[in-house]
């Protein structure tokens, strides 16, 4: 969607991770040439309310406060800086991190490498995620203690909070990462019972529910 304001979400020289993404109708990005002239050359209105009305007519779904914040960076300047590339979407980065490295496409691997090079915290987080994935798929529960200790000594608040929660159930997690047993059969039975209950809601009593659950299908 073409916007009437210049798309410059980050100041020049900021160390951000960029990529070619689709336009978000809730952000003030991707101007047309007319929008650059209006802000960059001092022509037309710089009133936030008036510009917000124009944006709303073109499909903008954000709030006026976003427009005001966006305009604030241009106060006292006659020229609008050129728009920079937009950042990758978090869900894409999450998928790249959670995917096995040998299954990533070359383009996705290159994008993730670029992001990791620019963000040391995300680079270490990726290593922790992949180390845990190895423990889970190869049943290396004995490595959990070392994994938790390493995270606790690192400066990553979100992962340290995760480690605190895992410490409370460490024995159960270790068993889950080591033993071949699974609670999948129990969870499946519970899901089946809930599905049967929902189909009978308001139309049958407990006796019929019991028979349907015990009946083999």
C-alpha cells in the first residue's frame, strides 16, 4: 500500500536487521513521490491530524499517535531522509532459528547469518536453541545441567528466566530428554474424550458418555 508519508522507521546509521518485506498497514512506511514532496520540500500541510485523515482514506489502520511520532523526527528539517529497507518479520526469524540448519534454504540461511552477525544476543540464543534441539532429538538429557548452567551465566534475561522455571522441574525434564517413554498415548486419550464430550454437549447424559469413551472404535 502506498503511503503519503515517508517510510523511515529508523534513524540513519542505526544498526538494524533489514530485509524486503510486505507493507504493514499499521506502520507509516512506503511513500509515494507526492508524500516525499509534501514533507521533504516544505510544501503542503504538516499537520498530523490532516495527514492522518488522508492516510485513513487510503487504508491506514494505525492511530494518530503513530503519525505524530513519525512526524516528530522531521521537525525543523526541510528534507526527508531516504527510506531504509524494512526489518525481517519476527515470525520468519523464529522459523529460521527453529528449523534444522541442514533443512534451511540457502536464502533463509544467508538472512539468518546476516541477522546473527548484527545481533550477538540473537546469535547466542540461536546456539542455545539448537543445542536444546539436539538434546531433545538425540535423548541427551545428561547435557541439560551444563545447558542450564551456561544460560544462567549468560546475560540473556529471557533465557535466564526460562532456566529458573526449568530448574523447578529439572528431574522431570531430564527424564523426558533421556527415556524413550512418552505421554503421547495419554494425551491422545484425553483429546479423544474431550472431542466426544463436545459432540454430546446438551444432548446426552453421563451414562452414554461413559459408553462412548469405553467403546473401541
